[in-house]
């Protein structure tokens, strides 16, 4: 294995280092999305039932025991349940926007690695060929076969390594970006549902007081 890295040169080491970073990002993101994954429809019905009964402490307790972007929005909505609808909308949408950085965390570096890995592989191909054929153009009648072989090995290894790192990185990057987009769409729907729920509950409480 070490012999392969030596043949691949500095660029291969860089590509392998990027592969470690990409793997770490993918694992961290997958664990994060697994941690916040909940049955949102079922959870929302539980929270809705508690709110309709004016059991706001129970609703907050449900949110605290099921940490996710949804429950974060629900907690903000419950905390501002007595505000006018315009304020509720703005507060909830601001809370949804604050979830975006955490959802998109590390995706930009992963996308960068996915795009530059094949370019680094191409760079390794160029430098490897320069080393290999530069010997042939050096004015000597007999090229050193070992130097020629090292140059060709570097060219092939870096090209392969760049593709090996880039392909899964692109796949996971697209998957994670799509997952974030779906969560943001769900959050937008949840904001609207929460506003309607709080609006109806506020009217009911006002009617009871009268």
C-alpha cells in the first residue's frame, strides 16, 4: 500500500487526504440526519392534540423528547402563541431559516471535494506524463525504464484515485442536498400548519373568555 502512495506522488497523497475528509463529512451528516429523523406526521398529531387541549407544557415536553427541526419550530410557535398572526409567521419563518445552516453543514466542502478530486487526478496525469516522456525528450538515446515506469504509474494512479474519490462524493453530495431540500419543504409546510393551529386555538380561547 505504501508503495502505491510512493508511486502516486504528492498529488495522490492529497487526493487520499481529501477522501478522508469526504468520508468524515458523509458519516457525520448521515448520523445527524438519522438522529433527527422522526415520524413527523405522528409527532405533529401528538403536539396538535396537546395544544388543542391547552396542555402546552405537555406539548413542550413532547418536543423536548423528540429533537428535530420540526419540534424546534413547534417550541417557537408555542412560545409565541399569544402573538398576532403576522408576528407568529415572522418568528416561525425566522426559526426555520435558523435551522438551514445546521442542515447544510459541511455540504459545501463535500461538494468542493467532489469537484476537485478528478481535476487533481488529471493534474497527476499531466505531471506523471511529463516525468515519463520528459526523460525520452532529454536528449539521451536510452531512457531509464524505471523512471519511465514511475511517471506512467503516477499518471494512472492519480487518475484512478481522483475518480474513486469523486464518484461516491458526488453521489452522497447530491443525496444530502436533496434531503435538505425535502426537509426545508416540510418545514415550510409545518410553519403554515402551526400558524393555522395556533390561530384556531387562539380564537377558541378568546371565545371561551367571552
